[in-house]
């Protein structure tokens, strides 16, 4: 599908309150074969979500450190995860330390999931994700671990006021970009 047709379809699903505020943009480099182009989403003419950001790995590390060091981020640890740590350490670690290790492992895993979701996207990857968004149900897009699918679903007109208000708790565990677009959409209600 051509970019102009894809952009037109994505914009047709925008929430009426965000029409004119949120735009999908793309650049291409016709004579440079090693650059496939960038895609980005703008809000009020400001570049908010860049799909080709070279600082992705640095931000991943910062995200991992923020998750680990933020006392407000509560990562629940199940009994099975503690038992897995106990099994890995062959029972040589004190009981109180098992929970700390399990929480640290889980926060690292969460940060690595964010890394994979933040992986550098080119114009062609954005096209693939946007096409997936258009062919998948809105519920699946909201529950997905893909940041871009979450963002596209949150600004979609098919997501109503009640659903937006009810998802405030689950958005706290999502990427900051998803949280930003959630707050943007919530501010229009």
C-alpha cells in the first residue's frame, strides 16, 4: 500500500478531537539506497514519536535504570518467580534476598521488552505495523506489547470515553510514549 493511502486510512480512524492536532509524517531519500526514510507522529506540529531514532540504546539503558531505581515502580513478584530464583541459586541465597533478586530480574526483563518495542523503525517497518493495526481488532491492538500499536489504538475514534477512563491502571505499566498519547487522548474527553 502506498504511503499516501496508508496515511489517509490512519487519519480516517483518528478521534475527532485529535483531527488536525495529530499528524503522520514520512520522509524518503530517493537517491540514497541505504536510507529507507523516517516516519514520525506529530502533535500540534511537534515531533513526538520518531520511528528512526539513533539514541534508542541509550534510552533503553536509562529506562532500565529508571525502572530499577524508582521506588514508586512496584513490580509484583509471584511465588513461582521466587522459586525459580531459589532453584537457580541452588538454595544458597537467604530468603529475604530471593525476592530482591526476582524483582531485579523481572525489572530487567521489563526493560528489555521496552528495548525490543523501542527498536529503531524505518518507514517500511512503520508501514508494516500500521497495516497490522488496520487489519487487527482494536482490543488486540490495545493489549499488544508493541508501542506503536498501542499508540495508534489510543488515538483511534473506536476507543470510547469509558474504555479510556478504565484503562488508567494498565497504562502505568506501558512505555512513556504510550502514556503520553493516553494523556493526550484523556485530555480531549
